[in-house]
């Protein structure tokens, strides 16, 4: 499974080694026809799959679920639906199989759209970001950068109770100390900090 392979690569990189993908046994024509986009990107770095070892490292591939739904995409909030990888509908485990997300989007996209068309929700109360009012950090871009690093280090490939607890504490503290604003950058920072804390809570 991909999670096992990813953790193995991560362990080797942490130990100071490099990890490579060896596709040299495949014919050049086959690789270029089967993976034209990847081959094009590799050429920019002077790499040819038929002749070179390709350096690899793991990356965030997907995030399955979080918003619990029924089989028609309904959440427990009237008028709010979720579909695709944002939804937790019971279709996938923690390590979903390849291409299942495409089938999920096709099947549940249709079911959810039909269900949503039958709903006539009333206006919902506005949910405000819980953040400090006026004073505090307003460097939202730097906060976002720190958050990405914290998520990768503590809620990425390898997760431990202590690291997740630290992530939760950091995200909640950063959110409390965020200067209130009305810009896109403020809401993006506030929303992602809230999401990071929730990821830590659910993972714990």
C-alpha cells in the first residue's frame, strides 16, 4: 500500500539516504507515451526515465474525509452538503485505493446534486472565525508557511500522540493570537488553523 511505501521512503530520507525510482527496464517509447506529462517535466531537469535513476520523495497525495455525510451527501447541518474527498461517507478507509476517488466523485456527485435540488434551506447563521480582535499577528502569509511545516512534520506520513498534541496546541494558540481582519488572507489563515486543530483532534 502507498502509505507503507511512503513511510519507508521517508525513513530512508531521514537517515540521510537518497531514494530512486528505476524505470530503466522499460522502453523509452512506452514510458513517453504512457507518461507524457511526467516525462516532459523530467526533461526540464535533464532526466530520462529510460536511462536515469529518478530521485523521489513522498508528498501529500490526498486527504480523505472529515465532514460526515449520509449516502446522499447530507451533513447534520440543514442545507449543507459535502461530496468528494471532503466527505466522510464510509466509502474509503484511511488508505483509499487508487482511482476510488474518481468513482466517488461521479457517483456521489450525482446523488448529492439530486438531493440538494430537493432542499430549500433557510438562511444559516454566520459562523465567525474565532480569533483575537484587533491586536495580534497579522502576518498571515508567514503563519500559513509555519502551519504547512507543522502539519507535514506532525500530521504527515508519520504521526505520534505527542506531535499531534503539539500541533493542536500550536494551531489553537496561533488562532487565538491572530489579528482580526476582513481580507482573504485573514480568513484563509483562520480557517486553515481551525482545520489543522481539527485534524489533530480527529487523528488523536
